[in-house]
């Protein structure tokens, strides 16, 4: 997961894209039947016990790391591919994310 595997600075740099994606997924979930599942995910992240687990898992993962974030980030695709949604909004989002990730991939040097 992003929370346990990436450097904290990487997480901060990609946070804006994560927020935008989450808003989009939430809106899509409202249209579908899986809004209850999405809400349960939010509930999971609101529990202290979940964050304790994430913190422990992050410490273990970070101790084992051998690859730098810049190498991992170079493999990330900026394209949102979802065949069920072919809309101008998705095309626009892909354009914006393409620019965003081109910048992010140059920023992340750690």
C-alpha cells in the first residue's frame, strides 16, 4: 500500500492526486451499488487500531526496502484506464494526471 511502502515525502508529493482520485471514486461509487463498501473503507481508516497496524507494517516494510522511490515512481502510469467510463471528464483527467506525473517523477529524487 502507498501508506506503508513509500517514503513520507513521496506520499506528501502524490497526496493531491490521491485526493482527486478518491473524490472521483466516491462520486462513481454513488452512481453504483458499492457506496456501502466505500464507506466501510473510510470507517476502517478512522479506527485507531487500523493506524496502529499501518504504522507497524510501515516500519517493517521500510526496514526491508532496497529500492528508492524514484525507481518505483518511474513505473507508475498516469493514465486512468476504465473501459466502462469513456467520457470527456476522464480524458481531461488523464491529460491533467499526465502533466502532474511528469512533474512528480522529476521531483522525487529520494
